[in-house]
């Protein structure tokens, strides 16, 4: 069986306080939050919109209108069935914080966009290497899929424990989740209790709609989509995701929960140096495993820490 993780609360020298789960045994790294220079991270607010999650992104819950919204946010009525949406968190890649994503099956809160947005604020990632950047006491009241998209936050969501270092990335996590759920490149306007605001968290200018930052600048460069953390699957196991790696080369390995390498290989993404899909199959005996993917390293370590993602799963 997979090892059950525990919960830790840590505070960085820059004041970035986060609640995280302790990574399981055999993970390639632990989550250690680093301080990101405010001057660098604030520049991300003006980043360009990037490609999202490929064809695995859930279908949109609404369509974009040709002009600005003239009414308050509107939300479809929730259904009883769960829906699968992209939810963004953060992880430490050894140099700085990067956005990471899980496709989560969550109760329908009123359409994919609102469900994904509430998932971001809840911050309860399945992967113990991922952390939420928002105060879970807050919530998203509504999402209006207009142009720009409007995301209405509760007043409690305007206070944060992330500090200025994580504040911009927190907003980008929300922007990426909502636009991914809607399959839209439209920018996002932040509202609080139905009213426009000029500032968020006391440090961020949100007077204008916010576009996605360049994905190469804010996302972890290697990302597993399937299996999800804790999935029980049959063999052969299909591992899929997307990565932006050198010459489309993506090394992978399968480990036991204790970190012993069971199998290893190399797969190719559809295109190099930009986010592109990958998939490979591996035949495994019943048991618990961890799949690890990493950037290729033509510099033999001279380039610094490599981006790595991993997921624990069980073969039945």
C-alpha cells in the first residue's frame, strides 16, 4: 500500500507560510518553499497568454461573449455528478516555486470554471509535493465566462498567508485553472463580493484583467497527468502528461515506495522546448509504485536542479 503522508506547516525567511503534506518515501525531493524575489514575480502579471493543457482539458462550462460583461457574475446551477477539472497548485523545483496541475474529479459547484476555481482556493492537492497558495478560509463566489472572464472572490479570500513572494503565483494558479476549464485565452478580472478591486493581498495591482503568464516562466517543465496520485490501475500502466524539454527527450523511471528503481527508460514529447504531450506504457506486477519523470540533462549537472514530477499509484 502507499505510505500515508502527514501535514507540516513551514515559514520561509521571506514570510511565505504554507501547510504541506510530507512527501512519501522514495520521492525525488521534498517540498521546500523558497523565497522568490518580489520584483521578479510581480513581472509575471503582465505575462502573455500561453497554451494550456491540450485535449485533456475538460470541456468548457460556458462561452466567451464579444464584449465586456455588463452584469454581475453568473454561474450554472450545480449538478449532482462530479466533473473533472484542472486544478493548479505550486511546488518547489529546487530554485523557485512553479505551478503544477492535477485533473481532479470534484463535485460540480456550478460548472467547470467555478469548480476548478474553488479547487484552487481549497488547496488540497492529492500529490504530497504540491501545495496550495490561497487561504482555504476564502472561496470563489461565482465565475462569469465573459470577456474578460470575471472571478468573484469572497472577502475572506483577500487575506493570504503566502506573502508577496507567492501572491502573484497564487493569482496565476487561479487564472490558469479558470481559463483551462473554459478552454479560453481571455484575461481574468478579479472581483471581491461582486465589486471590482484595484489591489489584492495588499501588494498586487489587479485593476486590469490578468492574462496567463508565459507557461515556460511559471509552470514546472515536466507534468504527469495520469496516473493521478493514489490511483489504482491495471497493467500495462499508461503514463501520460506534457513537458517542455530539450530535444523532446524525457527520461522516466518506476520506483518502489522505498526508492528502488524497478524500470527506467526514455520517451519523447511531441515537440521540444515547448509544452507538448507525451505517453508511454509500462508493464508491472501488482504492487505499489512511484513513477518519476525528469528533464533531460545534456549539461551533466552544470545547469542546476532539474524539474521533476512524480506520482504514486497501485497496480492491482
